[in-house]
């Protein structure tokens, strides 16, 4: 499965597999489908968490950029500082 798979595509696959599983009578097939659905849900949660983290970093980097007077060409510096701050905050 593609690491950058769109969350909407994962949601679509979850819905489709859940519908199919509800009609399957073979227990082995049902168990495999439900295990796959759980795997998809876990990947969806990971993608959404990564998206939230990236948005938090972007917002903090922008805040730092504004605080420093909006200098040109220091994007990476502010991004890395924001990442570092959020990582430290997460480990507390």
C-alpha cells in the first residue's frame, strides 16, 4: 500500500471491505477481511495524525517567521525550529 495514500481513499476501502465482510459467510474470509479493515483503520489514523503534526509544524514555523520580522530565505530554519519545539513538547 502506498505510504502517501489519501485518507479519503483509505476511508473508501474501509467502507467497501466492511460492506463485503457483512455479506461473507465463509469464516476464514470474514476474518481476513476484518483484519484488513483494522489494518486500514490503523493506517488511516497514522495518516491523519501525520497530517495534524505537519499542520502544527507549519503553523508554528509561520508564527516564528512573523515574530522574526518575516525574513526571506529562512523557511527551513523556522520549519526545523518548529519541529524541534513540537518534538520537545511531545516528550514532556
